[in-house]
């Protein structure tokens, strides 16, 4: 059973997951692309269950490792240090941030398959990527809670998916197995299960406004969101149609 989670990337998603992990009594090893010293404030907030390290150190320390960097730099993840590890892929393709990736645009491969190819010695599981960072933290619930949400999980190794499912349960979420990494397009940006169901209905006044608008930012930060149980996740996954690839920021 997972006792220590290594994080390569300590941004908004990584920070939310780390907070859930330490609240559940797990240890976290945080890293980023700069240096361990730049994580001092986050480590102080997380407390005794957390420490800062380099990406290579976080990779080696984690029973499970969360890869949560911009997809455009996926090939900088330390493949040697991650060999033999379960790697949770929370990355999403945003071309305006990551640049165009021809293989993804051609729909010949999913972003998680691309990562698995780079991390040939690891067991990649796509999970914990289709909620925004605020709701990811605030909507976590204990097992059996009537308003607990579920999240999709995809991977090529059943045992790895089982371990990630157990970890998700500890963090506060049910899991819906949607198949192999080749099937993970069903929960990528732009699909019915991506982000918006967990946020709930946006007010009509801001539907056409983007992140840079103060009203949108206020709603995003303050909305409680909605629970999305496993049966609803399955319905949304079944509604996905493969077409346009990638999301847009703002």
C-alpha cells in the first residue's frame, strides 16, 4: 500500500493532491524544475509529512509518483529514476501552452501513451487530471459519503490501476476504470467528463467570458461545485466522441 507519494511538479494540481495526501497521513516528497529551496513555503504548509527534493530524488522516494508538469516538457521526466514505478499521469494537452504535438494532433496516440513510451520502464496510469485544482481539493470526501465524486482511471497494467484506485480512495475519490491508455482520450480536455461537470452549471452571465475576466475568476474560485458519482462518470465517458484534440487555456 502506498505510504509515500513522489511529486514531479508542485503546481496547483500537485499542491492540491499533496494536501489531500498529508491529510490522509501519507508522506509526500515534492519537487519542481527549479530547486528544493523554492518549495519552502509549501513544505512548511504541508508539515512534517512533507519534504522537498529534486525530481530524481522524488522519483526514487515515491511508492507511487505523480507526474504533474506541463505536457510540453513530458520528455524531461527522469525515465531512469522512474523505472519500475507506478506513475500517475495528471497531464493534459493544451497546445497554446505546450506547443503543437503532431502525434497528438493526428489522433494516432493519446498523451498518456506518449508518456508511457518515454517512461518505458514505468507503469503509467492516467488519473486525477479531469478536475480543476480547487474542486480537486475541496470536493474530496470519505468513503461512503453520499456526495462523493468519482474520477476516471486508465492504464495498461491492471495491478497498477488497482494500486492507484486504492490511493484515490484514501485521497477521497471513487474510481471508474475506463480501459487502457489508448482509451484515455475519453477523459481528455474537451470531453464531457472533463472539469465542467464537477464545477456545476456556470451562470449565464459568464458562460462566454474567459479566465481573464474578474467575474469568471470570482466564480471559479468561489463555486462549491457538484458531486459526480460513478454512474454519471460512466454516462459521460460513453458520450465522448474522438475529434478535436487538446484544450485551450482561457
